C-alpha cells in the first residue's frame, strides 16, 4: 500500500514534477549550444578559405554527419546499455569532450591549393567534432530518459523535440542579431565553453533523477497519436526520403543566397532557423499552421523562384531573400509534416530520429560534397525543388475537370519545349527574351492549375527550370566551371561582341571579341568592365605612376579575366594573388580571354588565400596593391579587417597606394574602410560619381560605374588622385566599431546601405 502511495506522489509531484522543467531546460541549453557553435566556428574557419560560400556548405555536411553519429550512439545506448550504465557512460563522454575546449584552429595550418573540401572537413572534425558529437546525442537520449521520469506525459516524449528546436531556433537568431554584433569571436568561444560546462552539470542531475526509476517503467504504453505498427524497411526509407529532401534543400538555398549576397553568419542562420522552425511547428500536438495550407501554397512559391530566375532579379535583396526563403520554408513544412504523420510509437523513438538524421546527412552530402563534382552548375537546387513536389500528398480535384486539365498541361508542355527548340535560332535575341518569359509564365500558369497532381506538377516545373538553364534569355550558349568557390559562367553578350565571365549574379570580367561590324578582333585587347581607361581603378594606377615617376611594382588580389594586366607598361613588375585555381585556368585559356597572353603572359600568379600568401612577400616592395577579390557580389570580409589592411600596408612602400574595389549591391563599405584606414594611420579617398558622370562608362559596352577607395600613408599620397574629378577624402565615422579578424558586423553594413538608398531617393 505504501509503495502505491509513493508511486502516486512521484507521478503528481516529487521527481515527476521536477522532471519536466529540468529536462526542458537541459534540452533547451543543449540545443542552443549545438546550433550557436555552427555559425560561430564556421566564421572562424572562413578566412582560411577566402570567404567562400562553400565553407558553410561543407560545414553543414560535417554537422549533419556528426548529428547522425550522435543519434546512432544515442540509439545504441538506449537499446543495448539502458539504465544507470548508459547514463554514466554518456556523462563520461560529455566530460571527455570538454577536455578539447575551448576549440581552436591555430594548429590547422594553411589550406592546400587543391582539396579545400577535405581540408575544411578535417578542421571541423578535429576542432569541434568531439563536443558536437556529445551534444548531438542529447536530443533523442534525453527524450528516451524522460520516458522513465514517471511524469504524466512520459509516455509521449515527442513534445520535447519541439523544445529542443526552440532552443536551436533562438540561438541561431541570437547569433547574427546579438552575439556577433556585440561580442568578439574570442568572447563568444569563451562563453560557449562555460555553457558547455553548465550543460554537463544539468545532464548529471537528469541522470541522477531518473536513474533509480528506470526499472519500474512500463514501455509497452504508447502514444495514442503515433503509429504502433512494427518498423519495416519501407517505413524507414520513407523517413529517410522525407528528411533528405529538405536537408539537401537547406544546403542548396544557403549556397544560393550566400553567393548572391555575402558568405556570413547572418545569411547562414536564417535558412537553418527556418528549417528548425518547421520542426517546432509540426511536432506540436496541434500545429499553428495547418499542413494542408502548406500543400496548397507550395506551388505558388516555387513558381516565384522560377520567375525571379527568368527575370534575372539581382538588385533587390529583400525580394531575393523573401522568394527563396519562403519557397524553402513551405517545402520543409510539407516534408516534415508528412514525416510527423508517419512517426512511430515512443518505444521506437531513437530509431525514428536515427532514420531522420541519416536522411538529413544524405541530403547534405549530396548538395555539399557530391553535387559540386557531378554538376557544372547549381543543378541541385532546382532538382530538389522538383523532388519536393513529389513529397507532397495528392489533392483531390473534380473528376469532370481531371482529363481536360491533364490534356491541356501535356500539350502546353510539349508546345513550350518545341517552341524553345525552334525559336532559339530563328528570332532576334530581344524577342527571344520576351518569348522565353511568356513560355515559362504559361507553363507556370498551367502548373498552378494542375497543382493537385504532384507528378504532372513536378514535370511542368522541371520543364520551366530546363528552359531557363538550357535556353538562356540572351539567346547565347554558355560554359560553366564549378569549384569549391562557386560556379563561373563564360558566355557571350546578346550581340556577340563581348565574352563575359560571371560568378553568381555578378560580372567579374569581359573582353570585346568583335567590333561593331562583327569582325573578329586580334592583338592587344582593351580592358573594360571595371578596368577601362577613364575609370577609378585606371585613375588610381595613373596616380601611382605619378608618385613613383617610373615603372611600377603592383600586386593584384583577385585575377578575374585578367583585364587589369593590360594597364601594365614597359618595365613594370606585376604579380597576382588568386585563391581559385579554376579562375587561373579560365584567364589563361585563350579560347575565352586573351588579356594575360597578350598583355602579361609572364606575370606570376600566386595561388592561395591572399592573407596567407601575402605574409610570405617581402615588406615594403609594392608601389600599389589592388584588392579586387569577390565571390559573386560578396567581398570576403577577412580582406577588409584592421589586421588585413595592416598587412597590406606593411607590404607597400612608404609612398605606396592601397586600392580597394568596394562596390556592393547590398552593403555600404566605404565608411568601414575609412575607419580601418584611420586606425592604421592611413588616409582615404573615394570616388562618388555615377555612370553619367564617369568618362567612358557605358554599361552597353561593358564599362561599369563602381566604387573604389584609395588608402595612403599620408595626405601627400592622395594628392594626385584628389586632383581628378569626383574624388574626395573620406573621413571615418566617429564611434563606429571597426571590423577586425575577431569581429565583423555585416548586418550594420546592410542597414547603412538601406538608409543611404532611402536618403538618395529622398
């Protein structure tokens, strides 16, 4: 009798009452640590690899693989070492991993000129791997422990998964909006280590609380809302597939927006936070967003992605982010909603999470590791969007409308593809561009009408993506080269006069290959795009010549098509610093560009990240250094920090000029450069003129307006450039916190750019 009373007390109060808040707190802290360390550590690694968006893609694969390992370990403990032995072992593993903290990459060494992917994987595994592995096991393991807590909800611990994802979600959003702007990387790392120690204590308390209750728990009671059928291979494959698609799409969409805007935690965490938010929503007993709503609206958002691609929208950051992220969120909601509807009884909990994690790893590996080697363009993004349409459940439509709609869809798709193939070479380019948009728009309209049938919908959406990729709007073919650092596209202009090199949505170089009459040009080419005579960079080189009064020794960070080389003169000594070996191959391929072969075939090209390779150069040797390294429209932050400018300054002669190309669609960088220059005892000048004022600028002839800052050790060094129209000194902003290797705040730059645009409009 007394035993029954004691059991009742523990269920209503005692250990049972304490268990819920304790387990929620422990899972919350564990998840917050698990997901805050991801952008933090990736940001630490980023400078080693030139600020490449590929760093985050590989990071996601490593984290998903470690998560799988942690889930497998949790499953093994729960199945083969239950009770106090398993609890003791996990606490020991957690404490053993603590011995590797605080984490560091100091001993990693410089990356190789090839094999950046393997180098990145090894850094993540050796530096943060042990602690991340221990943390990743906590989610399923603590839920399995909670079953033995004697709490009234112990039979259905799935709700704790939502608590875990809330912690992850809040930690991710706190990172770019609170932690990154306020704390240095060193401070972030130290606070994270303290949090890990606190978690170890919480785990020990949880283990002590439920250890003595373990043998009394009846595991035959199952959640009434879960499927209690036996686990079959087909069920497991279903869990894996529904996990793999959104996980792969997470990597793909992160790569897409990081390439177009910037590779930084701000743009890494938003897709990941949305991904976690879907788990928070769908794992609730009554989701706040009904599953059927997502099914109905998904085709609309996928259609929006296609239209922004067809219309080549690149300038509106809000529209770019909104369209891609909305389509991703809705798609993840559908896949994870279907996953929850297939969840098993509580006693199969760790098996369910293990299959989910395995699917997540497969999706991440496909996009982060395999796709860059399989495809020469980012084909995985549209491919996964199409696959996601197959993951949605069917929607019933009127039987009377079924056959006519299907017939219309088939005819429209066939007619659209046939028209593309025929008109590709039959109509003027301008007309073709309009025709392409009409064809894609027509197919999308039919797809939306037929959205009830997932197979036909997927086929139509795939046709739209194929038209955009293989029948480009400019009517010209293109070649692509893909590396760890992104996709480089080589194409011709609409009129066939120019060959263009672009990365992401940004042109990185162009060469005039035919004159206005269509005749092939030969001999020394004339530099265009950002390097034309009369432009800011050409003016900076002339100023350096005026200061030296003779031949120049110039270093250029960022090769592009090699156009800058054609500003060389007899007696000059030029050398390039380029991180991407594929860019070197493109610039040296005379079938594409002849700048290097005609203007500077003997100029050495030093391969590797400029911060690392520049360290090996003798001090005080350059008359000018041009920092012109981009990844699409994003400038690698580690080339603009106080320490980076100090390094470049050391390599310059006392009268040397540091020339920084700081054009950016989304960020205001001039004030940042002025402040960093002043902190290093340098003065800054910048041009503030637009296309109509700039001599020779004409976008139709691939001569662009852009922004350049010139840094000198004294005001006398800026005298030659300040005599030219449009140039003025640039003063630092009082009180502005400067970027360093340990601190940067891209959100602030984006906000400043937004305010500047609004002021210009007013």
